[in-house]
C-alpha cells in the first residue's frame, strides 16, 4: 500500500501494520524518514454487486528525519470485509468508525514466548479475547475489581496479586449515612491467590485475615461471594446476550504493558448483609462494573478512572496512565453496544477539594461529575506507596456515539478517581 506524506514531497511505502517511530525511505531520494504521527481517515471500496470489498484505515502522516514518539502506536491496516452496502456506505455501520485504534476480533496471547508484549495483542476488543500468558516475577500485576452500585449502598471488592504481595479488600458505603465499612488485607507473596488468565472464564479467589472473595465466571455471567468481619455478599452478575465490554492493551514498551477489561453497566442481583441487616440487591435499580487487569507495570504511575451507569447507558473514561501510548480506555455504551472513543481526554478537578465538580472533556465527550462522597486510601511503606481519591457521585453531559448522535449522560451514577502508585 502506498501513502503520500502530506508535509513532505514524494511518497513512501511500507508493509502493514506500521508503528510510530518506524523507519522508511522516501522513494525519490532514499532519505531516511520516521513516522511521527497519524490521523484516521476511513476509506471504503465496493464491488459492482454492492458488497464491501475492502476497508482501509488510511492515515495522514507527518514525517521527520529522526525517531519521535516511540511510545505511540498507530496502525495502517487493510481488512477484508463481507457486508452489504447499507452497513458500510457513508453513515453505515463501518463508515461511522472514528478511532485510530485497531480492533481485535480473534483470540490472541498477550505475551510472546519470551514474556515480552505480543505486538499483535495491541488494540481493543468488544469482548474478552486476550489470554494473559504473563511470565516473570516482580513487576507483574493481576487483579479483579468489582464495583456495585445500589440505591442504598456502594460496594467495592478487590482481589489482586502484585507478585510480592496480595492486596485484597471489601468496602461498603451506606449512601444515606455515609458510614463506611472497609476491610483491607495484605498477604505476603500473594499466597493462595487464584486469578485466571482470561476475563470471564474460570474462578478467581483470595483469602487472608478473615476476608474471602470467590468469583465464579461462566459464559452466562459471574457469581460473587465475599465475606469480611460484619459483611457478607452474595451476588449474581448475568451477562446479557450481545453485551459488549471494552478490552484494551496499553503498551508503554515491550517489557511494560497492561491489558484491561472495563465491563460497565452489568445487571446484578443478590444480597448484602451488613452486621445483622440483610439488604436486597435488585436488577432493576442496581448495576455492577468490572475492572480486570493483567500486565507488567512501571514502578511509579498515576491514573484517572471514571465509570457511570444508568438504564441503557454507561460511560467508561480513563486518563494519565494511557497518555502518549496511542491507546485509550474510553467508551460509551448504549443498549449494551460499545462505541469506542479514541482520543485522549482532559481531566480537570481540584485536589484541594475533591468534592467539587470534576470536568472530563475531549473530541466526543463533555462530562461533569458531581461527587457526593470521597473514599480515601493511603499507604506509605517507603518504596511502596499508594494514594487514591475515589469519589462517588452523579454524571451530567454527553458523549457522541459512532453515528454522531450526542447521548445524554445526565443522572448516571458511579465514580471518578485519581490514584498514584509506587509499586
């Protein structure tokens, strides 16, 4: 495939896929060139019968004489499609795609046999397709986080392995009284932690110091049972037919990378027992959010994360930790269908007063988040430290679907957070 560099005379050719920082030579002069940046411009071709023959993601580029932005990932890809013209003509299903990121549609291993990042794994999915075949010890992080919102409570469950420690937690907030119940456990070397390599399959379980979490995952959904002093949780999280989740691989380098699944707006039912009182969790007014993480992290990292849900609409937004990688964890969900938001976002909030409104904005997002409670977690053991400010609240604003429609986010309930880790 041949592409013309818009800011340079001449043209260059390359095999696909290509990445930022890759070296090329201009045909006319054989001058070394490096890809510096890309912008998505979809093009389509149809055969005479009206069937989509090829879908190109052709990028406009700027080139320079030295490597730049080596951490970024961009793709120029050619996909064979079988479709009818109404789906792929302008305004149709495929023509509405606006993210530069590669969509992965087949199962793939996260790592190469040597433990480094598999380049074919970099991209995003609508259902869990990555197998986290992680190798090595020391920088590997694995976790399952479930957040559950009901009219009366907010529940948070963490089961994790950081290699040198397992960090597990059960958290319950009474939304009326603002009373928190929190049990944190640190287990040396994550002894006994079971965290499967594929999201949505197998059993995850952890134990320690009076806390237990068991998560059974099947194609029909997940069953969550957890216990800590004063708390018992028994929940079923069904997986509706056609429900989509956002899976993303974030590549810092071949040795440092993260695979995350953000599954937002799942129905949930069951029971929550706090002390001697049992509360019913009903599907019609409750929802669950999964954060499944597997990867090899740098020592110090800061991130933002926001997730909110309501009837038929959910939003998933992230920032800071993905900046400059070419990957984002941003998506809008309407009726269970994922609309990928590819641009990096701007986050604005007051660290002196975390309960003031937050603003999150970008090319297809304009959101305000209005907190009603702040959960603070701090740990400082010298070389290992964490500070997280997780605020629960309501969303307002809009996000743009793939067809251009602005979908209202007013009234969604969830959280927004900033976390800083040295780990």
